[in-house]
């Protein structure tokens, strides 16, 4: 199919046409640089999330209402659809046991709605959407490069719409794989020239990102594209096994070489994986729940260094907010149950012989990239993953049909089994079967669907308004006015770790120490960063709670052993309390402490400690 040919024919349903238009807008919006609030200092993806949620909710509402009044439309789903629905239900049940913020709820609604839209797409539209990846990657490269202001800045400083060169490298890698896949499958000379032109800036940017995870993702994606037709033709199992074994050896050698390319960075990730693996053993079944890694990891890192003070990882510790391995994060937060769901989803997805090999290649590249980075903290990668999962199930795959299940038949069959088991005649499944056969079902469902859509849009707008006011308050008001405005927003954003931390600091800066302490305590529970511990200790000291101040500073020193500030604060407080022995112990520790990154502040601390030691 030509890239420029709209996939329309008279057999396409209204659902397919509507889904095509909305899906194109959603992917274009997700992969672009221009979304509402993209210049926010805090939560700058809020506009992207809200925009996609509103579009997908409206599209789903129209499609569902049409389906209710169209009796001849087949209501079918695949086994993968069913598994994803059960996984979504599991995540919703978890929400009953863990405090969550509005963003998490919106993301679940958004991804479920987008998946439903993508499932209505006609198979022949896949390539059109795949073109968006390399085109938008090149657009982001050119636009961001044109806005670099310093003469020494170049391709290695481009972050695209992600604010991070490594994550942008992953996005460029996905564009590389998509462009290469389209190039290999295209038979039109003009299109192949166009793709070759796109690959030039993409390849240059991919190299300059210096992202090993992005390089590995591009290599694996390329390997899948090149070997996909080979494995389909191989009929000798021994040859297949030999090729797979050779590929595994090459992958291991590549991993070793990439490890030594940036050894300190790799060792930092090994530290995170080591501590995270220990967390997984603490709650192996259900995990720590929503945002469990963010709320608990740094405390476990502190315990690790407290028990291993001479660890070689001490200089590499940081306020890590991610596992740098999405699958390990799922294990920590969702436990073995969540991991089994994800493994099952991936197994079912890769079992399908995709009508576009590029889908397999992109999914493989995304899987590899997520093993060494944190792409799913960004909506663009989540939307891309959902698109691949939805589109890979297209009913027309190499002339075969995916096993689909008729809804009425499925419910009736389950209902019959329940009756045979002697269960209640008026079970939930029985009611569903009866409802599907009656006009009453339409009368009840249509208002419910419209109400759900309206509530989703209202909820999205309310969330975005709060984020917008937060950013405006932080920059547009004086110090006291800013604090009052943040206080007004606190009830709506009290589960947002960044907001609570910012609000606590604003109270401290206004010398409202007694008010700042409970807010900073809450911020510490949501994300126990060392900055929060240090500021909380300062607030405790200002209010005369010296033992509490020493405790939180000590915890901060365990979380990041490389820090000077916690030890310096403790030395000064001990000196204030006339505990000269402990003050000198801390002073000696500071004087003997290796400097990772020198600064005037550290030089000043050392000079003050020299004076303390000499007194």
C-alpha cells in the first residue's frame, strides 16, 4: 500500500474510519513537541495525558453507542484482549489498597481507551502510522537542534520532548527500526528514497545520544527485521537452534562491551537492580503497590549502605526514581502476579505473526530498551506500546485468522457452565446475557456511557487545571502568595510527591517551620529523596526538635554516602549542643571524605571543619 493512499474502501465501518482519524491525531500528538503545558516546570506531560484522554474518551463513546444500536456488528475479542482486561481489573483492585494520585487513574483510563480505539483500525492502516515514528523523530531532531543557544551545543545535547538525551535516544531508536522496516518492505522507489533520507539524521542522532540502551534496542530491532523472513523459511530445527545460540553469544559479547563503555553508569544500575531484587523478595506475591518503588527504594538503598558501609557502590548512589528496568519495577510494585500477567501478554503478542514485521521489530526494540531504561514513565512510549499490542492482533495476518470470541456466545457458554455447577441462576453472567437480548440494555447503557465520558473529561480538566495553577503559582506570585496558593491546591494534589515537596519547601522558605514539618514528612513518605530529609532536618532544628533532626540527617547520609551536607549539619548541631566529641567525629569524617564533584560549598564546609577540629 502506498503511504499516500488513505485506507478507505466501502467495507470499512464507521468505527474503523473514526478510529483511524482519532488514532492518527493521538499518535501525532504523542510524538510531537507541542502539547498543552509542555513548558511547565512541573508535570509537563499533564497536557499530553489530558489531551489524549479526552480524544480517546470521545471516540470510544461514539463507537460504543453505535455498536449498541447496530445489531449486525460482531462483538468479538481476542484472548489477548481478555488477558489485558483481567490485568486492568487487577490494577483497579490494587487501587483499593494503596493511596494513588489522579495521574495514575487518568493514565489507566487513557491507555484503556486508546487501546480500544487502536483495536478498531483496519489492517492496511498500520504502515501509515509507522511512518509517523521516523518523521516525528526527524522533526524533533531538527526543531530542537535549531533552538540550541550555546555554540558548544550539538547533537549530543538534544533531548527532544523528553528532557533527557538517553530517553530521546530510545525514541530515535524506535524511529530507526520503523524506518528500516518500512524501507525493507516498500517496493516504491520514491518511498525508499524518502526513508533513506529520514535514516540519515536518525542514525547521526542515535550515535550522538551515547545511549547504550538505545543502541542495543536499534541493533535488536534490526536483527528481528533481517532474520524474520529467514526464520519463517527455516524448516530444520537444528539450524534454527544454532542460529539462536549464535545470536545469544553475540548479544552477550555486545552487552559486555557496552558495560565497559560507561562502567560507572552501568555499576550504578547494578546497585539499583541489586537493591530492587531484594525488595522483590520482601513482598513477592503482590509487591509494594502503586508507586511502591518510588516510596520505598531510597529507604532500602539507605539500609543497604548502612549494612555495607565499605561498598564500592557508595560513590554511585543517587536519588533514583526508577529501576532502569521496567520489568523489575513491575515485579517490585505488582509482584509475581503482575509479572505473570506481563509475561503472558508478551507471549501472546509475540505469538502472532504480525502482518507488518516492523511491529515485531519495534516491540522487540522497546522490550530491550525498557530492560535498561525507564521509557514507560513517558506517555509517548506507553502509547507506542499500546499501538503495537492492539495492531499486532489484526484479524488478517498472512492470510490467517486470529481466534476471536463472540461476546454473546462466550457469556452464554460461561453461564451454562455455572448452571451445571449448581450456581445461582441469577448470576452476574446470567444478567449480562439477559441484558444483551433486551432493549432495556440500550436504555441503561447509553446514559452510563455518556456519563462516563463526561466524567472523564471533567476529571481530566480538573487535574490539568490543578497542575496549571501549581506552575503559575510557583512563578507568578510573591513568596507568601505562592505559599497560600499552594496551600489551596494541596487537597487536590496531596498525593503528588513533587507537589508536596515543593509546598513543604515553600513553607520552610517562609519560616513557617511548624507547618512545613508535617508536609515534609508526607513528602518523605511519597518520595524519600535526600533533599527532603535534609530540609526536614533543618525544620526540626529550627523548632528545637534536635534528636529528630539528627535522625533524618543520618538517614540522608545513608541513602547517599557521597553527600557532605548531612554530616556537616550534624557536626554544627553537635557543636551547638556542646557535644564536642561527636562534633569532631563528624568533622574528621568530612575532612577525610573523598570529593566526587568539587564545589565552593564543599570547600567552605571543609574549612569550617578544620577550624572546629583546631578548637
